[in-house]
């Protein structure tokens, strides 16, 4: 499922709103802390230059809700 999510994020990365929406959806179903950490690192590498604030906010909210 995580690989599908990565593919989707790559596909919607042209639009900040779609990217944010899909990132938040992905974070709803990921429960394992280690998997979240790896996913965050991947997001930073792939999209950190383009959407740093979206990524930072999404993962900050994820850590406060879990």
C-alpha cells in the first residue's frame, strides 16, 4: 500500500492541494511509527524542495494524533 501511495504522490505533485490531500490520506492509515519515519524521510527527499511546509505540517500533526 505504501508503494501505491508513493506513486500517487508522484502523480499529484504538480498541484499543492492534491499533494496535501493525498499525503493526509496516506498518514491516516499508516500506524507503525517506524514506517511513518521512513515515509517522512522519503517525502523529504522526493518533495522537500517543493513542498517543505506541507510535509512538515502533515507529519507534525501525525505525531500529535498518535
